[in-house]
């Protein structure tokens, strides 16, 4: 039991690092797309910083941002299914 708890603790640390990296990367990609859209002169209704800030606020509330939680759900779910199948089938 103790080795499994240690393994899950180590796995959670690794998944947290992966989650942080993916979150930062995804936000930077979104910022770059907003900057490119502004630079292409598609939208000139406000200043550049306000446009990017509004876009990032919309991104923070988006479904895409919430999908990053799958970094935790998929591996832990796979382990749970594997343990269940191994022990009870």
C-alpha cells in the first residue's frame, strides 16, 4: 500500500508540472493569436493591450481552458481502471 501511495504522490507531482507547462503554453499561444489578429488590422476598435486583455479573459472562461484538466483525469482514470480490472476481473 505504501509503495502505491508513494507512486501516486510522485505521479501527482509530475502531472502538476505537466499541467502548469501546458497551461502556460496554451495561454501564450492564445496571446500570440490575439496579437497576430490585431496586427493583421482585422480589429481596430480599441487599443492593442485592451483587445488582448479581453481576449485572454474570454480564454480563461472558455471550455478549451477547462480541457487542460484532462492532464490529471486521463492518467489517474487509466490507473484506476487498470487496478480495477487487475483485481476484480
